[in-house]
């Protein structure tokens, strides 16, 4: 099981980024998938999750209406679309598959003017 995140970077407040998580060793459409972030000096927090059926999604209150999680069965990827970014969204973002207890290496997102 391997997860590789990409798409992070520096963006101005109000901007957008799309994070992608490429999975190998398993099929993302057969498991619940999460995006988690770790803010500087803080514990990791769940940002978004999508269930095994791809029907139910859940978001942290702080990102509702701004972030969207989705997955592409053909590409075996999970995506986090982030809009209207705020400085408080600055963090390392991780893709995770709870069933295996596996995480990617993370991708840094910095929101700053």
C-alpha cells in the first residue's frame, strides 16, 4: 500500500489548489479515504473523508463549502479541491486510508500574501 500526494505549494489568500493522492497496492474505490492536515505545532486533524461508496462525504467545519473531496476510479486517485484558501489552511496535507492505517508523505500548502 502506497500513497503519494502532490499539488501543494504557495498560494495567496482567496486562491485555489488541487491536491492529488495517487494510490498503489489497493483500489481507492474499495475503501474509505481521508485527507488529513497537520498545522504547525498542532495535532493532525481530519479535513475530509469519502466513504467506500463514494456517496457520503464529510468535512471539518472549518473547510465546509470551500473544500471538495473526490476520487477517480480509473486513475486510482483521490483529489482535494481547495478554494478560497485562508492563511489558517497552511499545513502539511496527508492522504490516508484508515483500513490499512497508511499515510502518504504529505504535501505542504502555504497560504500567504
